[in-house]
């Protein structure tokens, strides 16, 4: 049979690639009935960055999202993206955690598990594949496609044979950055189909403008499953449009049989939904052939844009994109897919923002260079490795073989905040973010990040909101901003009426973007952060804005130069901050959970 089957990615990779994974469950459910009637082979709705985004930004329970989608899509397979031994986090988990996660996902409604390893290390896939098969669900083994001096068609075909031997139900060819070209696609698809007797699914991003041609070549050479996204969330860093591919294949031997008119109606719905998330749109998610050089995957580019914007460093985006392939080469050419895309990308950002390559290393880079993520495809830069881990032993075995069972430990750590095993998994995937979410849920203080209002176009895009209804502690106030006074250093008076009563408030700015002088130096106010400015050799600071994950010292402690004193998180990666000198801890100006900025003195060390 020649029918081509479609997996639609709108509810996961589509919005992950274009609006930084911000679509809320409430905007998914109203269209589910129409999606369910289409006849997709599957809908990708979970996994990838959705779990993290639900907890970190949307303040939603990702498990509840899965259950709601399962109920709303009774006739359609639900599919997720699973990072093998990494599951949905950024480290390797013990085997009992992997098995428990898969079991809970299956119980909550998941049908198809697309399982990959960022390094294509087959050892990191076996436990997850076996767990899916034990649950009676569809295990889709995945090849992460990339190009480098150490990757080849023959190597990918050999991996397909290994996946088939492990008992996979199908094979996915995952081109996460849109690097495939039509002719390479034809060759690779032909050889994989000749080598293994399993359905082949093609996943490719549209960034470079070649995705539809690649899909057509794949279909002509025997592939019968393609990934697409509804037009409103297609193209650029996302995927080929569902409606376009359905139209292209109609009345051919490969006809999908899907109703184009019904798909277009779904597209109109998502067109309106996307407007709500305009603040997460990125100028770097359109057609961009530079991906053939930088290899930044679709799901990473929108998040990278958002993260650099939060750091006030968007002007250095091109420098970061140039640094990424250089870091990738130093790390042995890992495919750029989560978590290696985040590991490489964050290190590239640090290299650029600090002005010193590998002067600051994330904990994840150190673990990677030690072998705790698996076997690197190519040779690792020995100088960088020595700088990161010194003389520590390199791990050659499967990393998870070094991990003891963790479930009992995790249950004990999160305690009564966890109502069930799903909550334990929330904590396991993201300990800090997960605990915060569970605490806020317990305290009934879950507040999603605000969405900026959609402009109605009446002000020509020049105006700003000045009149509001504000609800505080159950009381609603009508507020109108009537003017602002002159800024004195970092204080500025604002004049407004509150329920018709004139009021004056004084706003103190604690951080801002400062213009440069003609000499290139920043003009800074005399006041701002309550922490002292870092001016002395013993002042511990950070290279980029972030949050304090842990404080490792107290006042009065003696520390050696290079000893870890803080752990910070920025761009979802953790970094140990080391003591710049040996001495006594004179003052600690931060606590766990604090937001911090560069140039602030976080800890003072002296004689």
C-alpha cells in the first residue's frame, strides 16, 4: 500500500520551534475534536520541552495536560518525544526511574514513544525501549541525523539495524536542525528501508527551505510516514505544513486521504491562537540557510532567542551562532538535540558573553566531558577536557550502570509535596523548578507568566497601555496612568488615579539596560542593586544573569582558590561559581532562589 501517513506536530514541536513552547493546554483543547476526526497516524502532544515549559512558565501540571488530551482525542494515537536515559531532563536517570516514567506515561494515555539519544549512543536507548514494550506500547527507535567529519550514511544505516535488533516497532529519522538535502534523503531512506523491515518515519525541520523536497524524495524512495505541522505553526524553524503536503500528494499513488478543507479550518483556529503568544515570536525562526553551518535545531532557536533577550544580549546572537559549531567540534561533534543542543548552546553563550572561551564551564559540560552522557561520536579536545575535569577518570561504560536505584531516594526528598508517582517524576526531572511548582500548588499560588495583550491596531503600533483594571487580594481597582516625573538616578515618580483618586508612586529600578558612552563604557546609575558592586579580587560574581541554586559556604568558612562556593542556573544549565582567591568568607549576600546579575558581589572573600 502506498498511502502516506502523517504525524502532526503542532501541539508539541510546532509551537516549541516557533513560540518557545508556550502554548497553553486551554488553547489546545477546543480544537481537539476536529483534530481527532482528521485521521492522523498520530499527534505529537508531549515530551521534548513541554514538560519543562509547563512547570517553569505555564504553571501547569504536564501530567494533567496528557490526561486531558487523552480524553479529548479518543480516536488518535498520542505520541511523545523521549530522550532515552535522559527522559525529559538534562541528566541520566537510573533504570528504575526510566521504567517508572514510561509506565506512568503509558498509564496516563501515551501510545507512541519516539526514543532517541543525543549522542546516538545505542546503550542509552535499551532500557527505555524495553520499558515501552513491557507496557504494550509502540517503541519508535530514533536516529538523530547530523553532518560532521565523523557521521556518514553507512553509520546511520548500521544504527537502524541495531534499533531493529533491539525490538523497535518502527524507526524515526530525526533531522532536528533541517540539515537533510533531497539527494542525501533519497540515499539514506533507500538504504535504511533495504536494511530493516520496519516502517520509517521522517522528521525534518523547514529552516533551510528544503524540507518539503526531502519529504517528497523520501516518499518516492519508500518512506510512508512523514511529520508535519498545521500551516499556522509550520515553516521556518518548524516543519513542512500539513495542508500543503496533503495537497501535494492528493490524487497520487501516495494520497494521504485526509480532508484538506477540515485541515484548513484547523489552521484558521491556530492562526488566531498564535496571536496570543506574539511576545515569544523570534526573528530567527524563519527561512535561514545558515542552519547548514550552525546546525541549531528548530526547538532550540526560539528558546535561544528568548534567553539572549532575557540576558540583554540579542545583539550578540550572530556571535553565538558562530561559536556553536566551534564548541561542537571541541566536544567531539555531538548531534545538536536536547540535551546536547542545550549543553553546546549554553556554553557558546557563556564563551561569548564572558569574552573568554571556557573560562566559565557549566556543570553539564563537565559531566559530558567525563563521559556521563555517553560516548561522544568523535575526538574531544583534550585541552578543554583537561580544563574541565582535570585528572578525573573518563567513563567508558554505559553511564547509567554507575547509578543506583533512585526512586526511593526521590520519594524521600520531595516528601509530602508529592501526591503520587507523577509528582515524584516532576521533581525528578527538574528538582528546583519541580519543587517550586509543587510548593506553589500546595500553597495555591500558581501564577503563569503573563501574556502581553494583542494590539488592536487602533494606535498604529505607537501607543502603550495607560488604563487598567487591577485585581489585588480579590479587590479590583481602576488605574489610569496620567504622567511621569523626571528620573532621579534610579528613582522615578509616576502619577496616576486609582478609582478616581490622584496618587503618586515612586518606582526604584533595580536593573536596566544602560546606554554606552562614546568610549564604549556603560553609563550606570549610582544606585540600583542592593548588593555591592564587584570591584575586588575576592568579590564573587557571576558571568550572566541567573538564579541561585545552592549556597555552598557560610560566613567564617575558609576556602581555597577554585573551590566551589555557589551554584547558579541560567538558560536551564547549572554552573558552579568558584572562589577567585583563597581566604575567609567575610559576607554572603545571596540565598537559595535569589535572582542575580553580573557585577554584583554575591560573596566577599578576604584575608
